[in-house]
C-alpha cells in the first residue's frame, strides 16, 4: 500500500432545541419562508442576543457521549464574512475556546480491528439563512434557518478511506439521535458534512494538496467522493502534477468532484470576541447534571444485548442502532424468553415495515402483548411461519389482535394426520413424475410436492408433517 488516504471531517448538526440559539423564535423546519424570524435573528441594529441555555446543555451532552473534555470556561466569537444569507455580516461561533475538546468515536477500521478516530473539538454556533435559486435565475433568501443552533464537530485527520468515513458518520448520527440532541435528517439539512482529503506517498513522503469537498447530501456521497478524490490525487502524484488548495463539490450524476474555487490565500474571518454575550462558565455540578441525563449508549447496549439476550453481533447491532427499536425489543423480551425468535421477528418484520411506512415504534397500532400472542401462535405451531407473516401484515395495517385475525379468516394450522395424509396421497397420485425425480436424487421435487400440498390445504397444513409424510410415502 504505497499511497495512504488522509481524511478529516467537519460535521454540522442542528440541535433539537425548541427555540433558536440567541432568540425566542421557533426552531422548526418546514414553516413558510421568513415566518420564524425576529429582529435578533434578522440582525437588526440594536437587537441583542441572549444565549439559549439548552444549546449549552445539548452541546455538553454530545461532548460527553463522544468522550470529550468539557471546558468549564468558553466564550462566543464573531466570525466575519459576507454572504447574502448571513444577516449580520458575521456568524456567532466559537474559535479559541470551544465548549468540548479531545474526544473520539470508535469504529471498526479497514483492518477489521477497533479504531478510535479523534475529535479535535465540538463548538457551538448559529446557522445561516438559506439561499433559494429559482428557475428564472433569481435568488431568494429564507431566514427561518438563521440563528438555528448548531454544533460543529471537527475530526482529526485519522480516517483513511471512504468506508471508514461512512462508518464514522453512521456511528455519529446514531449517537446524536440516541441522546436526543439532533434528528440528523440530511434531507432537511440538519446534518451536513464537509470532507478534507489528501494523499501521502509513503515511500517518498510526498503529499498532495488538500481538497475540501462540499455539498455532500448522503453518507454514500461522502464515501464515493473520498474514493474519487483518492484516485484523482494519486494520478496527479504519479504524473508529477501539483495544484493549489481548492474547494470542490460532489456531482452525484457523474460521481465526480467538480472544482468550485481555488483557495489562493488563507481565509481571514477576523475572529473577535462576541461582546454582547458573556463567557459560559460551568461547574462540575453542571456537567454531572447533564451526564446524568445520558441514556445507555449504543456500544454499551450492544454488549449487554449480546450478553443478556445471547444475540449474535449482527442482531445486536441492528437492534441497538435505534433507541426506540431497542426499547421495543426489550419490552417484548420481558414477556417472551425466546430472545432469538423475538429478534428475528422484530428485525425482519417489524423494522422492515416501520422503515417502509416511515413509522416510529410509538405509532404502531397493536400492543406488545398482541405481538407476543402472534409469536406464541407461531411457536406452538397453531399457525405456520408464512401465515404468521400474513397475520402480522394485517395487524400492522388494522391494529387487530392476532387471535381475532386468525379466527375471522380461519387460519389455524391443521395438524390432523388423516386430513394431511389424504391431501398428500392426492398430490402424489397427480404427480407421478415428481416421485421418479425424487428417487433420481432431484431434491427440488420434494419442495414442489410440499408446495402442492400446501396449496391444496390453502396453506393450513403443518409443513413439518407434510414433509415427513411425503418423504415417507415416496421412500416406500
């Protein structure tokens, strides 16, 4: 491996506070343009900001979840630059004293071993407004987003591939959602990521120039952009080419990074202390108060699920990736000790439907007790697995109990030997060639005959009994 990819990420996550960072305007996505605004977030002369305490609490909560040191004294700064959606001509941010420093997120590296990716800092700041470009080449500005609270999370350049970046971001997003700090909806702009990439030739120690990639709207785009930049910069090094530091954008349609602008000089934001806001001073008691609000985090919960419920790595990973799903699993596991069966149904049936219907577990129409009744029907062979899935689908759509559905539709599984034997004899009589194929070693013949018996019994026959009777009679 002659070339090594070096990646640093800058992630902006909007915080789920009720109001904006420095005023009492609603922090709510999707309202009519320029309705969640006031003189403070519009930057009117003489309007004074007041720091939202929840912004501080949420920032500390994220820092603690990511193993950061919490600075007891931090201050707000003015970051000066011009852009149409920046109402004041500066952004309130943090420069030299961020609220959190020196954290890490652990991922599985490309080597397959655990890897800690360091965090340089997490700091508080406000979001800008949003420019909207119309088809007739006009630009409109919606200031609803101006002043919405953000944390910016800056990593050390310790990520070495697109795959590692994707896993890092998935872990970060899951944790932020887990602790109720951000909803992390990339499609709504509440989680945004910029990527810095360069390459080092490990034989000559020659390095390519860092390229910053913007406009990445998915984790897949992050992964693909890093892969593209890696190959582009390696080709430049091998051809002896050089370039100045640049900002590029990702074009999904061609899966390439496109040059936006070259950075010929270092940007000078003329940082200065924000004179209208006091220093944030924290005590040990303040930090411990927020630490006490942290839920059991994903890594800890995954280890507990594997130990307490004897789940494999995959099942534990899926079940603990979402806090509400893990809670639902545990509620079901309290009343059904067949933890593997519960996991199978929650992952393969419940989760699939929740995701496809864009539901939350709180919106499910049936109770945990009803779900357990369904599992008991399947486990006791009163209905077979396929019928169970059919019943589950109707439970999800109507909220009816499984016992009601089974009774209304006459779905109870038939285990009457004479009834099943009669159906088996009829199918064998109608399909003599399948008997010949079975005796010739064609295993698929048995599966075909089982299907014919199930069809003849309208899916009600006990599949295990059908298999046993067919195998016995054909062997005879």
